[in-house]
């Protein structure tokens, strides 16, 4: 086994590690470096200015501060709503049926529901963006929701949902939840499948209702999966940008009402030519993601129940 | 539309009418409520998708004036326009050209690295492993600009080889993370037996370990195919020539042009065209896709 081990290891690692270092690690390290300069991105001239960009970030109340606020809202709402819906649907489809002679199973048609719910997950953000932009469109442009509201005689925002400051962020979050729920439904379903059925049967014999079954048996045993889902969704929430880019007026409008951190990085880097400032914001985002993951892993840990 | 109904008929409705449910008030209320909610969500997925398919057959006037109605006559012109003016066909081919190489490369390099990291002890093993796994935490747009410059410096900007290498590099973290876990679960006995029979490290990998890792490889290949097919940010920055666009980027360009050319029918036709292959693949492979996409989470 020893013979030729190191040449082999080297030959297998050289390409992947080399490519990864060149195109991922080095660019990220450069972004950290750039964030300490005043580089515009277009010339070769720059000076090191320490943490000035970082200090200026929190003075930018036109783009950065609203973006941080909106991203924070998404960071709270998206995981909570998605996990709650995902758990509820997974429970209904796997365990909630429970009727036929005490056997534990999902409600009828659960396979169909899983197929349908999961479908948005395989659609590209570009397709989802085009689809929902039209769904939210104003009446004069043939929007689905505005059209339906008019058909039943209810008022609808005159310029559609995305051009209305009150609705635009909620509309974007709704699309994020819409596309994510199916994934977490399947994710939690496969975790639920590993819970032994006799636990439920014992619960039923003891007279547990569906609520009790869920909160006393299912949820404690799924805690690890919920934690993982929370980390995934938090990273998704911090990285929200493409949907905003595709759907909203001025890629973050109207009037900055849907600016998110990713979008502001994009604007500073590619529209305003303030590379260093954009990188500083990116670095902040990176540490936010990192600390969230650490917090989730450290404090989200509960006593593991051995089966 | 036709495909939509066919999925519905596929659903098993065979559950025999069992004995009547226990007459528990909580059960009955919950049943009605949860069934209603499940169907509501199903409709929220189906309705927008079907509606866009219907809309893609309408004239511009019908789209604006009668969003809920059916087209008077199906406008196949929209599809012709999406295919010819919208270039959807060539975006498909561009995407395929990129992905044949990027998927092969991702899987080959990812499996090689993961295998070595999972099965061999050497100095720096943990460092390399966490180097890859940590990449899952990086927000991509932090690296976009340095990456742009890096490719520009070596003349790979606006080229498929450049994009392919970037796709591979950015798919490696999850691929390596997932496959390392998978290779660790494979039994050691077979590998030892092969070594005793005189197989070298290379033969062991290609002829014994890879075939054994097939389920994991399939799952993560599906994950990467969907991920790279839907990739939007990287090509947006790294491929500036609209002729070279991959599918997501091409659709976004079409959406942008639609804004001032005023041909929404063609945009929705293009969107439907981009959805059809995904939809067909999804219906056929939905079990594998669901397993593949959620696989990483099951440790």
C-alpha cells in the first residue's frame, strides 16, 4: 500500500487544488487586499488606505445601509417561513395521513405534491425572474395577480407589485420562498424517513394527536436537519441578488426599496467603478456568513437523541 | 400544457378506500385544513407556470388587455421569433458546449481530489479538505472582479475555455465535500483485496473505487448539471459577447430587449423553450434529481 503513495497523491491533487487555488482562493484573497485600497478597478494605480472603506460603508445611507437592512429582513424571514412550510408539508406528506388501520403514512397524493412542490428548484433564476415579473406586472401589462384582483373587484397597486415601494421586498421574498420550499420539503422528508415508525405508533397508542406527534416526536429528531437547513437558507439569504437584478426596477428599486447587499456590491464594482469599496462590503458579507454558520453550529446544537 | 396534465394522471390514485377515519374532531379539521393548504401550494406552483405557457401563445395586445383569457388563436410566431431573433437555439448549443467539458472536468477533478482526501493519510490532508469545504461559504460576487481580471490577464476572458475552468473551480467545493464523505463510506476490504492482487493506486481508483462510488457520483453529477445549467452570475461577468451567451444569460438579455422592443410574446415563448428540456428531464428523472439535490444534506 505504501509503494508510490506520495507521487500518486500529488498527481491526483495537483490539478484540482491548482485550479481551485488559482480561480477561487486567490481571487477571494485579492478581494480582501483590494478592500484595503482606494483602487477604482480601471487603472493600475492605488494606495493602501487601511480600513477607510469599511468606515465609509456605514456612512452610506443611500445604498449600503438600506441594503443591509433589507438583507437582514430576508435573513430572518426566508429561513423561518421556508423551514416552517417545509416541515409542515413534509409532515403532512409523510406522516400526517395516518388513517388506514393505524399505519403511518402521508396524505393521499403525496407523490404528486412532492413532484410539483420541488419543480421550482430546477428552474433557473432567470426563468423564475421572468415568470414572476410578469405575474406581478401592472394591469396594463397583463399581470396575473393584478388581473385576478381586478376580476374579483379588489384594488391592485396601479404600477404592479414590483414598482411599489410597499410591496417590492415582500414580493421578492415570496418568490424566494416559493422556489425554496420544495427543496426543504424533500430534504426534511428524507430525514423523516429515517425516524422509526414504531415511535409514532407508540405515540398514537398513548393518544398523541398530530400536533403532539409533530412537536414531541418529529421535531426533536429532526433538529440536526433544521439546523443544516437554517445555515443553507441563511447563505442563500445573504447572497440574494440575481432575482432582484432580474425583477425589480433599477435593479434594487423603486427608490432603493429592494436594494440588497449583493446588488450594492455589484453596483459599486461594475457600474460605479469603486472596486475597493465594493470589496469591503463583500468582505463584511463573507464574515457575516461565516459567523452565522459558526453560531448555528455552536448554539444550535442540542443533545443528540440516539436511536 | 399537455405534459402538465400527464403528470397529474401519473399520480397514484390507487389508495383503496380504507375503513372510515376515526371520528376525531381534531383529525377532521386538520385534514381539511392541511389538504386545502397542500393543494393551495400546488396551485401556486402550477398556475404561474401554466399561465406563462398560455401567455406565450398570445398576441402582444391579448397579453396586455386580457391577462386571464385564452388566446383567440395560438401565436406560433412567438416561438419562431424567440428561436430566430431571440437566438434561443444557439444559446442552448452554447450552454451544451460549455457543459460537456465543465461537467466532465468537475466530476473527474472532484472525484480525484475527494478520493485522495478520503482514503489517504498525508501531511496537509485536513488543510486541503477544509480549503475546499470552506469555499461553500464564499459569496461569489466578492470574487467576481478579481476573477474577471485574472482571466483577462491570461486572455481567457470572453472565452468558453475560461468559463469552463471557472465552472469547474466553483463547483469543486461542494463536489469534493460531498464525494469525500461518500468515498469514506465505501468498505476498505475491497480496496485491500485489489491491492493484494497487485492493482496499483491508479487502477484501484479507476477500476474499483469509481464503479463502487457510482450512486454518489450520479447524485452529485445531477446536482452539478442543474447548478451549471442555471448559472447566471459567472457568465454575466465573464462572457460579454451576447452571441456567446449561455441560456440563462441569453434569456435575461431577451428580457432586457423585450423592454424596448415590445415583443413580450417572444420572451415568454423563449422562457417556455428554456423550461421544456428541464421539465422533461425533471419528469423522467425526478426521483434521482430530488435525491441528488438533497443528497449533500444527508451528511
